């Protein structure tokens, strides 16, 4: 009887242990199914984006790349699965990528730009730590976006901007944008040079007035407020300024075009300022030279008239006839 009870107790215990193992297995299978489902969902998502998606382990080996990898890198995915990404980049770019990878394993999310060596495709990379269910970092998950054309466009803009700045510098033409409502304005480097101001200078109309030559200040403020703003006319005026940096007086030619909102209210003005000091100096020199020439001509004319008067008086006193002819024999003068 006692042996039968022991056998029954042992059997029950074994059944409970078996039930526990089955339950544990069912839980594991359920978790795996959930994990596989989540992985399938993530893979489907990553395969349908236009950016390159990648996953690396904590040793730097590539575990996953989406279909964009071949387009960007020029390599098939199988060439690099479970291999290092070192062969994808130049030595210099690999150092950048490896540094970013190491920082990501420490919990950072760096952003950097490098090019695939085979295709020359320039990408902006964004790394993120990849963690297990316990929060431990076990790899790097990231995306890479092709910015080749964007970079070329930016470089083209920079080049054009450089040429514009140089053209402005050679022609001594600066540019500005005025916010009519606030009275504040922004200016190019050349315009700053013309006015003798730096980046710390307060750019508003009140301070602009202090740069105007005292002989022009009142008329220029009246011109701006009444003719340009109230009259809705373009700005077009030559005037003198006193450069802030060295107190030098300069002539400038200001041009500006008003921009209106849908209600017809002027909201901004864009324009240029050209240093025309040399032009004005030449004009003043030519004006002075012309005045001197006119004075010399008048003086010479007076001398000639006086000489002619004396000549006629002398000829008129001679008793003999005197005639003067041109080359064709026509008499042009005779005394009485």
C-alpha cells in the first residue's frame, strides 16, 4: 500500500514537471512566433523604404541590408553578409564609419557623411544602438540616404555665391533686404565694407540715418518715407555717407524695389548699394577741367579780339590800298 502511494506520488510529480516543461515550451514557441512576426513586419517595412537600411553586430559584421544596398554600393548583399563593412569605403571614410560605429555601441546616435568607393554615391548615415530585450546594446541599426545630388547642388550654389560675392566686390556693389514693417535690414559683405560696418552693427533705419552725410540726412529720410514708401515707388538715388569705420565720406548709388503683400501693402524692399566715389571724383575733375578750359577760351578770345582791333587801326592809317585774299582769290579784307 505504501509502495503504491509512493509510486502514485512520484507519477504525479513527474506529470507536474512535464506539464511545466510543456507550458514553458509553449511560452517559448509563442514568444518566438511573436518575435518572428515582429521581425517579418520590420523587414517588410525596411524593404519598402528608399533609404539604405542596415544592421551590424557588435563586431562590425553586417547582418542585414535591404534591397537599396546594391544600388548604392555596387555590391550584392551576399558579398558582405556576416562580413565587415571595411571593404565598402576608402581608408579615410572607413575611419569615419568605424569611429561612428564605436560611438554607437557606447549609446550615441551619430550622423555622418561618407561615399561608397565603388559607385561614388555619397550618403548621410544615421546610426542607432540596437538593443536586446534586456536593453543591452548588441549591434548597430541605421539608415543611409543618398545625398549625392543634394551635395552637388549645394556646391553649385556655393560656387555661384562665391562668384556673386566676387562680382560684387569688383564692381563695389553690395546688396540688402529691408523688412519694411520692422525697419530692419540684412546686408551682404560688400555692402558692409562700403558702409564700414561689421556683423555687430544694428541694422535698422534709425541707425542707417546716422550713416548719412549731415547734408543729405534730412532729404534722404524724407525721400524714403514719402517718395518710396508712401508713394510706392522704387528707390533710386545718389547720396553721400560717412563711413563708420574710418569717418571717410563716400558717394553711393542706392537702388531698391518694393515687394507688396496680397493686400497691396509694402512688406519688404530688395536692392543694391554701389560705391560711386571714384565716378563722382572723375566727374568733379572733368567739371573743373571744363570750367578751366572755358576760362582759357574766353581769355584767349579777348586777346584775339584786342589784337584784331589793333591790327585794323594800324591798317586803316596806311595810305596805300591793302587787300587780303583766300586761296581761291576771293578778297576777304581791304582797307579803306
